[in-house]
C-alpha cells in the first residue's frame, strides 16, 4: 500500500468520525445516508486539497466545514419535499429576506 493511499484512508477515517458525531449530535442530519456522506465529503475534500493538507486542518475547522455541507444537503432534501405552492411561498419569503 502506498503512502498516498494510507493518507487517503486516514482522511476518510477522520471524515467518518466527524459525520458519525454530527449525526449523533444533530438528529435532523440522521436522515442523510451515512455511507454516501462519507464518500462525498472525502471525495470533495480530496478534489480541493492533498490528503496531508486535509490532515493539517484543525479539527474544529474541519467539523465546521463538514457540518455546513451536511446542513445544506439536509435543507436541500427538505425543499424537494415541498409542494409547488409551498415552494412558491418559500421563494417569496427568501426574496423578502424572511
């Protein structure tokens, strides 16, 4: 196994721990598929940074990054469940700044 592969596994393990903790602490995030979230977050971060760079991100900062993305995914999923009338009301409220 190469060092790059080892580092990628360490990154995935770190992301897994963060996602598990966030889903435990925030029940509304439990609806998101754990395996999919791990894969997507790991892949997205590795597209932006090298594994070593991700490992150097302070824990609090990385938790915040992952949490922000998970919350956006959760909200997007909720919006998909709205009826057209509810979506129109939502859009109008966003335009008004409510």
